[in-house]
């Protein structure tokens, strides 16, 4: 409950009438301070008036004032600048390492706030805040959706930047790894990333005009040649043995790939064959991505199919291409734009969201059932972020919808 108590202090959700400290001194809160999520006092640079005297310093918050001692603050010099101790239950005086007795304020959490908070963190099927959605201020939901969309894109950007660092600053390789990861469509994402990191693109460039050799390297490095199971596999195996020795390549463990409950179109060896075609046709490069101006051009960019080993060539569906655009093209344009300081690329990334329909998955469906409007892929990405980073983690205290729900009486 201490987290909720900090929340109440931060947002001034306490009675703003006459306030007194536990010793009877008059208290006026001018500024609650800046919340600190690291080690040290909970709030920095707060401003409070106690009996008319202004104090500027830190504020510490506990469920019970005796926790001050249990947490060792009375021996920690970092707490000498605390000017007010806030607790829901005052069960002892508190002193600093410097020997100062601190003024304390008993902060009672409003009962409706407690009840709303308990409901928020205990409900499973729908986030309980859905009850408050029809009553929210008209502009609060769109502004929060916009913030969530940006937050999700920033999260993806950080992951791409991390891949670029692991690729020693090679953004072309980072794009190939990111594209490959998303060809795993979630279930095989980690395996595809591991596979792509092991593809020697500089060596592969010497064979970029030979689709058969490209596929031999791709399938061989994945350990999946045996999955093809026909005469074409024998030819690939022979070619890969030669190329593996030539470039000193080491294949990955094929046990890393998952096939259980996958549709045939999502089998790893099918997706890898499509990637081989994409690479051979020169459409797996960062420069080609940057040239695209709209969703239609991106769908054409990711138009691909399996090669000769498959009796019925499996093409990439429109819905699969849109997933690649959402999870690869848009984040990559934004990440590379930030890396290069190119505002036009970043703006293009956001505009592409508006050109795509909202994703159709259980998370988006759930929010639609709760009454939220979902108009494009930007909205669906925002709602996925909301569910995964706030609802699933019960982090209602950082959510704007949760804030409106909490304070409703």
C-alpha cells in the first residue's frame, strides 16, 4: 500500500483544507516535490510551510512511521535533508542521522481510493477501469493513446539500437536482424534473431546474384535443410557443405526452432526461404526501405515467396506483410531517423501508422469490447502497449485511465 500512499502524495489526492503535523504544527504543502524512483528519499525538493516557516527539502513516505527505523534511515546521511515524514500510521517519532526529530504528517488514503485500487489490481477478464471509460474527459483518451503509441515505438527503437550496438554499429546488419526476427512472428522471434546474427552478410555479398547459394547458406545455418525432404535438399546440403568450409560458418542448433501449433505458412524453413528470395532480389536492404514513401510501396517491398523446393510456392500474405511493416519497417525508420537526426524519417514512421488498419488480435478486441475506438495501427499499437506494460503489470498508478478511475468517487 506504500506505493499507493506515494501516489496520493504525488497527485495531492488528500484533503487540501487545514492540515496539521502529528505534533499539532500547521502544515501547508506548496510543492510535493519530484518523485525519486532510485535509492534515497521518495521525493526531492519539496516545499512545505510548517507553522509559517518555509522548508525546502526531501519527503519520505511510509505505511507506518516505525518503518523509518526498519529501513535504516536513522543511520543514513542521505536522509538528513528530509523536511517532512509522511505516513498513514504514526506509531513512533523519527530522527535523522544528524539527531533531528522530523515533523510528521498522517496521510489517510480516502476509502474510495483504496477500494478502487484494490479492484484495479485484482480484476482479470477486463481492466476494471473500463467502467470509467464512458465518463473520461473527452480529450484524455486520445492524448493518452498518442503517448502510448510513442512509448511503444520508443521501446522498439531501443531494442533496434541495442541490435545495432551488437552489430558494431552496422545498421544494414541491424536491419537484416530486425527483419529476420519479425519473420518469426513472435513464436520463433528469438531463434530468427540468433540465426540472423550468424549469417555473414559480408561473405554472402559475394554470392548475392545466386539464389541457390543464398538459400543454401540460409537453410544450412538454420540447420533446417532436412526439413525440405526432397532432391532439392540433397543439392542444398552439398552446396552448404562447400560454403560452410569456405566461410568457416557454424550452423545453429535446429532444436531452437519451434513447430508446435504453427500453421505451415509460418514454418521456419518456409519463412527462411522467403527471406532468401527477398535478399536475392535486393529488397532486404536499409536503402530500399528508406526509399519507400507509403504502405503500398512497403507491401511491394516485402512481396516474396518460397523457392523451387516447394511444390506450391508460398507467398507472403497481405496481413503478414502488414505485421512486418508495423514491427520492422516503422520502428526501423524511426530508430534510424533518430540515429541520423533525420526528422523526416521519424515523421514518415508515424504517418505510416495512419495508413494501416488496426491489428486484429485478442488485445485489440478486448479494448473494443470495453468501448474504446480503434481507427488505425497506431491505435492498436497504443492499446497493446497499455495492456502489456500497464494492465498486465498492474501498474495502474502510472496509467492516465487508472488515475481517472482512482479518483472517481
